[in-house]
C-alpha cells in the first residue's frame, strides 16, 4: 500500500495545486552485501486539484484517475541482529492518461526485526 500527498503554490501564477496518490504494488527485491535494488508495479489512484484562488473564477478543477504505475529503488542498508537501517533513492512513474507523472525521492529509515 502506498500513499503520498503533494501540495505546491506556484509563485508567478496565483494558483494552488494539490495531488493525492494511493496505490498497491507487487515488488521484487534483490540484495547483495549492503546494496539493494527493488522494482515493481501496481495500480495507483490519483486525484489532482487545481484551485486558481482568484475571485470570479471557477472554484477549482478536480481530476481523478486509476492507472498503472512503476516503482524502482536503489538503496544501501545495514543490518544488526535486531535493527535495520536503510537509505536510498526511489523513482515512481504513474502511467496517467495523457502525460505520465514522474516522482523521484530520497528516503531513509530504520526498523526492528522480530
């Protein structure tokens, strides 16, 4: 399961853009020593709202779509007997009707192994 919320205010144009992404995926992981890669795909539900924030203009444009998406990561990890630390770069591409949406992000985290 995946959820992401993005929001931005365009400085030279008075508008507000908000996007929500939710999805499920099947992903395959490969680890070698302390380096790992993962790739997979699934279904993503996206909702994009554009609000011009101007008086006398429509209150906003809202689009919603369910599309396929691709996800890939390259990461480094360190594992002890109980803890795991991970950091890497992630790439997502939603095969959105019209133009595709691409997202690239950096992440880091730690977890407990049971």
